[in-house]
């Protein structure tokens, strides 16, 4: 009884609080928002473009007083003639208020290498970096718009609706957990300490991927495998929040924008990305130059075209008298890896073996070819293993299994230096273990031949 009376008293006090009405003319009250018949005031500007003054459109007086009507619409009342005019903001003022009302977009830091997300100075800041997808993706559903229904301290029903931004680290905390844990974390998100009903009005997809930095060459230094820029070659597990389904193909290059942060489950460095692009899908060519090249090739034989390409590769790479290596590498890259037999498409791979003395520009020729084609990676046999080259099935505790693909699967062109360094019984396995068509380059570095 006491509680009910208290509710009723509070409700009556709450309903009695009304905003005092402003005295406006009856014609404005009756028309409400129909203000087309009213004229805007005349505005004068100074030499700098600022508003100098507003004047009554009827009598020209500058004695205008702001006077809102009973629904809050602002009007200007002339204190001389008593007539009303519209209160309008200038276009510059409207544009300024719209700009100031928009949330500030964080300044994005462009990272030249994926390993730099480990830098503690950029933790929590928006970054943009390129990476190569090296695993199958795991998809989760997480709430994006959530409603909470509960009772306040006075016993009244309350309802709150909040948006969960894609850049909020809470996205990671709400996946791969049971309903009880998710419920408690959403209550904490609303700041509710009592029982509440949590309703997920909308959801988004959170993808979990394993990515690696895009590199050209790998070599062994001590106990570590490093790339051509001296960074340790390693993989990272990242999360990508998306409102629409996204297809991630292993070996595809992606550019992600997100926030580096510690994984709330194991505190390892991860990246919560809210924007993803596929740079390889957007190719730009100079159409005029392509037309000139086509016109030039039309008058040349096949041999003349090959000689022209190899001559220009010499100019590009600064390596002379190694056209045979460049030609073999180009043949391997462009060789067809499939054939149709009896209506069935069979896939395979292309292999090329280089045999030659050391310091004869075999490795450097392949490096230049990789840079020119923008495909592939040069590795040495001492940094390679059967599992590392082909792939492995990996289990993440509480999140299931995924496939972490190796170099042979991810790369279109795979030069393998010092092929003789791989044990004899492993070479056949490496060539056969390819789940999709690839072109492999087996690169041998054999000394004292003959």
C-alpha cells in the first residue's frame, strides 16, 4: 500500500511538471507548424561575412525578440509593429552545427608491417595494415543493437536501447561464451546491477582469422625466421566485425582498419577490425599504354615478344645474361595448372628445377621476378618443414578447429632455395600435398656440379 501510494504520488508530481507556455498570437497557435505565410527576417553581413543584424521584413526595425511558440518552434517578434517572422539559421551556421554534431573520426595510423601491432604505443589507436589470410575463417554472431528492460529504484519500468559499435572491444568478449556470461557482460555494458531482461534487437558477424604479413623472402637468423625487412615471421589471430557476410579466401591479401588490443581471453596481441578491403580486387591499368603494347605486339612473332619481355626484365632487374632463368620462372608462373579430360577438370601444379653453382644470380633473379609479378615468396629449405609448407589443422580451446595453410597452398609462385636441404623422403610429400592448384618453383642451389 505504501509503495503503491508512493508510486502514484511520484507519478502525479512528474506529470504536473510542464513547461510554461509562451504567449504567442492566436494565428500562430492555430496554424502550429504551418509557417509558410511568415517571412524570414532580412539579414545584413559585415565585410568578413559575419551576421551584422536581423531586421523585420515588414517595417525594417532591428528590434526583434526571439519568441518560441507552444511547441517550441522559434519565431522573431518585432517590438515595433508586433508582427512575427521566421527564425532561420544561416547556411554557414547550419553547416557548422552539422559538422560539430558528427563524432570525430579517429586518426588512422598506417602501419608498414603487421608485426607493428605489437607496439604498445599504438595500442587502442586506429591503425590500417595489410595482411595475408592464412586460415579458414570462423564466424560468430554478436549483438549490435541491444535493449534492456528493468525496474528502477522506485519500482518503475525502465527501458534502454544502446548500439554496440564495431570498434568496441566488447564484441570479442561476447563471442565464444555461454549465454550466462554474455548476459552478465551485457548488464555491465548497460550499467545495471539488478535483474533485467536483455533483448538483442540486431546482430552482426564477427570473423576470426589467422593472418600473416605479406613478405617476399624468408631466411633463418639464429633461432628465428625473418623476412626481407628483418621482422620475425609469425601469425596473428584477428577479429573482423562486419554487418554483411564476407568471404575470406586463403592466400588473399586484405587491408584492415581496426584497433590493436589484448585478447580478453588470453591477453595475446590481436586486432579488432571494423573495416576490410581487398586490394587485389581493385586493379588499375593505363589503358593507353596497354593499347600501345598491344599494337606493338601485333607486328611481332612469338619469339620476338619473348625476347622483348626478357630484355625489359634485364633492364628492370639489372641482372644480365640470366634470361634463361627469367624465362623458366615466367613459364612456371603462367603454366596452366588444369586440364579437361572427358569433361572432368583435373588440377595439378608446375615444377621447375634450377641447378647451378653458387653466386650465379639464381636467387636474385627469382627475387626480382617476385617483385615484378607481385606474387610468391622465396624461402630456403632450412626454414621449411613439411607441415609449414603444406598446412596443419589447429584447434583453439573453446573455439573449434581451423586449417592453417602453409606456403605452398597460399602462394601462386613458390621458389624454394636449397631444395637438396629437404630430406629425400619428404620431397615427394611436399609436391603432392596441394589442396588447390598451385605453381611451385623448386629452386636448387647445388655447388661444384660436374
